[in-house]
């Protein structure tokens, strides 16, 4: 099989890192780029030497012979672009969060199933090297049965709203943007929850959505707390890091800031720093986020090539999105949701 041909739909801030990730994976050729502001598409095409540029996504689908598309546009247009991909029988990879409402998420998945094409979500936090290390230690059973865990994305950077100004205008912010990451990671580490309770708030006046949220879930006999914040000042070197603390019957695991993984048992404490690979295009303040694009993309590409389901296939990510929307419902009604 030769290189697979693909197109990128959307050229916002994240797209350059995503395209670099595809070049790192290899075995693919980026043959076309779409953006509704065509000048932005032309700029990206010049940077990555892409031969075709489009300002109309349907024109792209009509003219290009594609093995898959990668949707990197805002989630408000995810449904429209996924439906187009399904219509033209093109496998589709889509950035998280899948969509802004639950009904759209379900319809997107169903449209691709009816068209017989793969649909996957690019959810990269679970692919960060220290998160994979925590999963490995859990699987080995080093700390026994888990009874309590906390997973957090806590941080603040003024650049967040400069590089992604649309975040200020979202009615749903922290749970949707960061929460979809960390709730997916909680599922990856601990399994499926049975109950969920959430509270959230808005700490500043220049944004529309919530920027602080806490979710408490019952998961297989354990209590798991998920925390998100777009508002907390920290002294950490990189933003935003995910931190994890897991308590088990035989010990604990800590994923601390700056990628330190510590294991505490009766035999003592071991600690090592799990750094990202050294890649020339990584940003110094967000290396793990961007480095994790590479194994995530490789896993998604595997489904297109072989049919073996990627970890974040559409049905799996529906479970994550269900938690996001159930969290909003829980906060609105101040109630525990049984899942």
C-alpha cells in the first residue's frame, strides 16, 4: 500500500501541530487544505507545500480522491463536515470535542456507520507519555485495588485566549474543552463510571462559559474526582499539565507537574521523569501535548489501514461525550446522575 492521501479541514492554531504530527507518523500525503478564510488555507499550504487549497469543503470532496480527512475546525462546524465526509464515503478523523450537543454527536456517529466509513476522534491526552506510564503501572497491579483517584488539568495562561480567542465566546468552556480531555483520560485509566456529580463556575467577567469545574464519579468501587480550570495561576513550567493521584490498597501513584511519575508502596518510593520525545516542531511550553499527537495519529491511521478499531473510535468517544453532557446536566439540576 502506498501513501494514503488526506485533506485537512480547518487551519486554526492547532492545525500546524497536527500536520507536523502527520508528517512525523509518515505514510501519508497531505494533498489539500480547506479553510473558510481561504487566505489562512493558502498560508498553511505554503508552509507545508500542499498543492490544493479550497474555500468550499464540498468542492474539495468533489474534486479530490481521498483516503481520509482530518477535521481541525471549531466544533460548531464538526457536524456539517462529518456529514459531508460520510456523504462522499471518506473516512474521517475529527478533533475533540466531537460536537456541541449530544444529539449531534449521535447523528455524526450514525451517519458514518450508515455510509460504511470509519469515524474517529483525535483525543490525544491519553497518549501523553506520562499518562501511558501511569496506565502501565496500574495494569501491573503494583498498587493493588484502586479505591480513590484524582485527575486534574489546572492552569492559566494569558496566551490561551490570544491563540484561541473563540474560547471566550463559548457558552460551555472548561468542561467541554478541557473536560473532554480529562474525562476521557479517567475512562482510559479507571473504566466506566456508574454515577456522576458536577459543580462548575465562572471566575472572570470577560468570558461567557464556566472556567472552573469539578466532577465526582463512582467507578467500579472507586471514587474518581476530575478537576478542570482555565483560571488558576500556577508555578509549573508547562501549561496545562495533567496531574493524577491514585490511591490503592497496596500503594499510590502520583503524576506530578513537570512529568514526574512517583510510585509509593511499602517497599519505598520510586520516581522518574517521563519527558516527551525531542521533536523540532514542539513548543517549549507545551511539549507533551504536541508530542502526543504522533502516537494518537498513528493509532487512528491504523484503523483506516487495517480496520482494527482505534482507542478513540467514534463509539468509544461517545461515552466520553456522554460524561461531558451529563456533567452539565448534573450541575444545572444539582443532582447525581446514574449512568
